């Protein structure tokens, strides 16, 4: 059995094209076309997945895609960057329409920058299952590898639910082709993620099992939080150590951290301040969780004022995607929901005690101020890690705040005004799915059950 893990083998394609040209000129040169020096292996293809080596290769392919879609897509935007652009974590210093429209909350289904993150998230979900089956058959130990595949699939399901509009299709490849999925509400994506996280907990053991168990717990807690099941979310993460982390990894030999590449290096992403009136004061807060270079630069577009974060100062810096800090924040929110304000502040302070320069918090005294404090803490602890867009949506859905009091609004700094987007549409690539709502103009409404949920 052969699985193609990524993309097209352009080298082999080019060689084939070259051979066809050689064949046309005569028999003597045809022999040169058979020269073994011109033969190319398929480095992009797992030739035998039905083996221990093939199973491990499938697992490594999922890890690579996970590292890519979070904050490592070369030449494009990982979902951590792109979702932060729609929220208030980043502003566009670019000339590309795809980034400018998303920053201005007017993303269309034809936005080509949506396609790659959606594809990778769906591949992690679908091909992760192939990796699990292969690992069980050919490389069953350590079992924690299987848990990791379930955890990455759960993370992908959560991200699809948090960042995209109601109407996510979960299609499945079959021997006959594709079993096209029906659009499902975001809440159903979170329910599916809960079940997948449970599978990660059950299918676990051996080396790295403790970290995988905590990864699963935070995944489940995050999914429950999105569903408004606060007490259950707190119970799910209760055993997670505050010191626990799971990070996406980057290196000179594989992928750059795109939070660094798009902000510090290419200056296409600006660290904003109070974007659209409602955004966080990222630059002026002087918060040790988000160190900032105070030097003003010029953005890639040649005119916008540009500022760098230095949380990720190197292209190889890892990005925490799941942590014990997040577990404490989940517990704090559950306490707030239960009107247990002493525990609410205590949990926030347990997290703050891990960072030099953060003084303990006191109860601000009103429910509205407590909610503001909670989401501010979440914002600075988890900046650039794919949480902010989901949090802004929860402020609308679970806390009754108006979208225009949460998202950047009013005059957009490059001209015109912000739109009304609170999430991403499903990419136009999904319009081949006959179950997806469609219309002739392929507007931002065309792939969603509800664009404003």
C-alpha cells in the first residue's frame, strides 16, 4: 500500500517531461534517458506503509503537518498567524489582498490563504487515522505515539470549530472515492474533539505517556469550554501540572516559526496596539509575557509603522500549543462561572507565579471587570498560539457581548472601515462537496450555515 503524504513530486514530473523531449530526437538519445543517474526516487511518497518504518513515517508526516499548520507553513500563514490577523493580535503590513482583507474583517471564500490551513487540518484529522491503524499493526510501541495522533486530530477538530463558521464538513476518503461530509455546527466539532481526546487518553502508555495524557486533558477541557460546560472543563484539566507544555517545533532544517518570519523577518505582520479601538494594548502593556522591541520600523508595504514582538526572537523558537497554564485558566473561568471569586483569582495567580515580573492580582470587584480580566490574562498568556479568535467568539456567544465591542471596528488603518467577520468562511475549495450550501457568486456566505455565529 502506498500513501502520498504531501504535494506533488515536481522533480520526477520535470524529469518525465525531459525524457519525453529526448525521445522525440532519436534512438541514440533514448538510451541516455535510461541513465540511472537521471532516475529519481519519490522522496515524498511512503512506498510501503505496511511496515514498521512505514507506520513511523506516517506518524512523522502528521507531526510535520501539525508543526506546519500551527505556525510553520513556509511561504504562507499558519492558522495561528491568520486567525490572529482576523482578531487583534496582528495587523497587516503587507500588500497582499488576502492578508489585508482578513485584517479588515472582510475575508472571502476565494481567499487563497484559507485553503492550505484547512487542508492541513483536515489531513491531520483523516491521515492521522491512517497513521493510527498502521502504528497499531506494525509499530505498536510506544503506545504514546498512537495517543499523539489522536491528540493532534482533536486539536485540529477544535481549531476548525474555533476559527471557522458554522458548517464545517468532515469528509472521509473511501476505496470508491470520497464520502462527502455534511456541514456540522461548531458545537458538533467540539463534541467530536472531546471523543477524540478520550481516545488519546485510552490509547496511551509507555514513553511520553504522562505528557500525552495531559495533552488529551487540555484538549478535552478546551472543547468543553467552547461548549459552555465550564465545571466539566475544570474537572478535565484538574490533574494537569502547571509546568506541562506541548510545543510545535521548528528548525533550520525543516520549517521557520512563522510568528518570527512574518513579523520580525519579513515585516508583513505588525504587532498592533489597541487595534480598531477594542484591541489589546499589546505594545504598551509592558507585560513580560509578550516582550516587545520598542523600535519603530517600516512594514513590508513600505508605509505602515511596524513593530516587532520578541517572544519569538529566532526562526527556530518553538511555539507552545497546549500547557498547564491553559489548564489553570480553564479552572479560573469555571470558578468565575460558579461565582467563586476567591478560587477565580487564586487560579489566575497560580499561573502568574510562574513568570518573573507578574504581580499577584486582586479581585476587580464586578462581574464585567472579572470577565475583562480573565480574557486579558488569556490574551497575554496565549498570544500567537491560536486561542484569541476563539476567545473573541466566546465573548460574543457565552458572555453576551456585541461583536463590535469585541473585534476591531470603525476605521481600518489602511483606509475604509472594518467589516463584520467574526470567523473564517470555509474555503472555496470545499465547493466540490455537494452537501455545502452554494450560490452563483461565491460570496463569503456561500459555504456556511451561519457566517456570524
